[in-house]
C-alpha cells in the first residue's frame, strides 16, 4: 500500500496487523473502541484487508472524531457525534441489529452511512426473513422501503450490483432508532479513477438511480454518491482547513487508482 510501502499483503490481500492499513492522520483512539464493540471481531478479520470497506470508512472519517466541527456532508452539517459500526435495531424479535459503517448526528440531522469498496462488484440476491413483513406494524410499513422489500421478495434477482436488501434493512433500523429526527441513509461507494473501465460501474449507478426513485419520499431519505464525489465536495468548501486538504491527498493517494 502506498503509505506503507514495506507492508506485505498475503495472497488474499490481507496484512498481518490492521494498523498497517491506516492513513497518517488516523488514530486508534478515534475508532478502535467502536469496532471492538461491534459484531464479528472486525479489527482482526475483515479490517486487515486492503479492500475492506470498513477500513475505507475509518480512513475517511476517523480524523473527524476529534475535529467534528469540520465535518460537513452534502446533505447536512452541524454534527456533534460520530460513531463507527453503530447498531440501529430494526425491532424484530430475535434478530441481530444491523451495523452501519458510520453514523454522524447533530443539530443538522442524522446521516447513516453504508460504505462499499469492492462489494458492489459481485452479484447480490435480495433475501428477507418473513419476520420483516410479519412484525413491522408501524409507520415504516407505509414507506417506499417496505414496498420495495415486498417487490424484491417476489423478484430477488432484480438488482445485480446493488445490495438493496441491506439498504432496506438499514433504513428500517434508522427509522426506528431516530423516529423524530431528520435522517438520511447515505450509500457511499468506491469507484476507480477511470470508472469507464468496465460496464459494471455504469450498471451499478443505474441500479442506484432505480432504487432511489422507488424509495423517493420515504424516511429516511436515501442518497448515494461515490467517495470521490464526497472528497471533491470537501475540496470545494472555501473554508476547508489545511489538515483536511492533507487528509484528502492521503485518501486519494491510497484509493483513487485506475484499473
């Protein structure tokens, strides 16, 4: 990896120590406790992968933990809290609460972020437990996410690249966890510097736009953008602090690659 040229990757793209995946401005105290309390022993498993979407989210957002006033998202600002691997229970009996990669909140609202690095380059099939239809009896039942769930239950292979089932489950969790707040579910995904390199990237965006249209007007609001688009928005802020410019250089140096 570019910031750790002496680091070796095994045949599956994993490093021996998860610390070797971190960018220069990322400190353990900004994320370690959150990931250690999450499901799946993330730090000692998936996080060690150079292609970890959780690692990308941490590398992107962890420096804001101690500089939260500098964080602005295209759909909201004024945050005072940032958490990784945040559990947002759906309320289903006996079900495991889905973990969102990042949740930021404050006076400007709540943004729950689902991060993708390479997962959207594999095919997905929508699967839902019958408990979602049986047990969700509140206002979520009247939202576009619920209708889309019913549609996908009957046509689970409708989307290829977009993991729509995961997004719907996150939407149910956010709606229940923050019932009286302005909430956005942000699908934040990686693309290479040359997204025209393969048809999968354009098809992925087409599926995003279809999903966006199908859940339009629902709560939480659904937004999607690439990491590159997010980083460009941060560079476009006139008051962007110097540390953030340096951080963006590191992010783009690591992740903005051509294939």
